[in-house]
């Protein structure tokens, strides 16, 4: 049974399968493969059909997939530890430098306290760390109603926005 994730402000069932082992047979359906598998089997993955995504570890930047971004329905960024913040920068680079408009997902050690800030950096979906309450995490998206700074999800600073 698919896990629940948060996507665009709603709780939905995850239809994507993470392929974590390059040696395993590829499952049917929508898959997210590690960067190393994408680089090694690019032609076979393209020929496979179906929706395709890639995931980046914290030591793999978006420049490594920039030429192939149009092929991916999703880019997942794996947080190996709560304190590793490189993924925030990668999401902003994907949105602002490379113009990536599809889903950017946070995976790995993703916790409720991070979600609001991840969204501001450009993440659109979140697979929380196992054992976390997805419904409670959804409430963390609106702790601040008005932000001053521009961000990946709100390009205009407060002084340039029209009043509500």
C-alpha cells in the first residue's frame, strides 16, 4: 500500500516507487531512481516508458542533471540527516537557475519543523521520515501568514505584493 505524503498542501497517496538498489529489477509504474542508476542506464530508463524521476543525495548537485531535467516528472532530494541543509539550496537552484517547474520532493530525514522552510525554497512534496504524523505535519505550513522576503514559492517581497 502506498504511503501518504504531503503534496501541494494536501495529503495524498504516493504513487511513486523509490528504486534504492541498482541491482533490483525495475518495478512497473512511476519510479524515482538514484542519480548513479540514471547515469548508468539512461537509455534503458527512457525506453522503459512511464513517468520517471531521479533523486539526488546531498553530495550530488542539480548541475549533474540540468541537461536532462525535461525528462523528469519529479526530482527528489534526499536529506541524509536533519542538520544537512544542502538540499534547500538544491531546490532553489532547480527552481530559480534551471527553471524546473515539476515536482521537487524532500525524502529521507524529513521532519515537520522543516516543511515551511523547504516549501519556501521550492519543494512541492514531502515524504516524511517513517513514523511521523503526516496530518500533524500538514498544519506546520502556515505558522507565518506574511513573509517579508522573496522566495522560490513567493518571488515578490512583501512591499511588492498587493494587499489581500
